[in-house]
C-alpha cells in the first residue's frame, strides 16, 4: 500500500507562520521599543493563547507564530522560502556584545529558515514581523513575495 504524501508530516516549519493554522504554536513574544521577539523556551499551542489577546489587537502585533511550511505559500519556490532570502538582504542587526550569539529557539531543529540558510537567519529572525504596517515601507517590501533581493538591496542603498 502506497504512502499518501499529503498526509505525511511536513519536513519543516515556518518561523513566520499562520496563527490560525491548526498546528500553530507561539514562537515568541514581541517586546521592547523595537518589537524584537523574545523566544519561548517551549512551544505553546496558538489555540490556547489567541483567546487571551484583547479584542482589537492583531495577535501578530504582540506574538510570533510558527506553523507548517506549506507548498501553497506565496513565499515558496520549490523547496525554498523566498521570505528568508529577502530577510537576509536586510543589513545585519546592530552590533552588540552578543552579536554572534544565536537566540535560543525551540523551533530550530524543524525550522525551514535554519535548514535553508543556517545561522544568518537566526541572527535576523528576532526582528522579523509577521504583520506589516503601511508606514514601514521596508517591512512591506520584505513581506511582498514579488520583491526580489536585488530590489531590496537597491531600496536600501537609495535610502542610505
């Protein structure tokens, strides 16, 4: 009897996933003035948390979710995620005493971004936002699957 590939567990998870996906977990909490993600030590099912977010606040504004990396995603090209490619086009985070430290993350062993690009994605991951806002043109460009890394590099150079 053959194996139904559509029923098989996905090989990877998306660290910028859909909060409403049945398997979705909270990856971390957005905190501080810069909204960087503070990762949870253990996954918490999103379904247990979504009801606690006050009405009128988009859950992705305060939480970061992970869910299965799916083939129908607009950011998918073959087995690769184009979102992480665009994220890596951004300048690296500001230097700090722990600039080489990799954030602790319960998702890493199953993370598409880690498997695709390694530690570079981990250094930028805490700054990634799932929700973008019109006033943040760069974040909007990064989130747009039609934006190429070359277009991002050009925009960054023009803004410098």
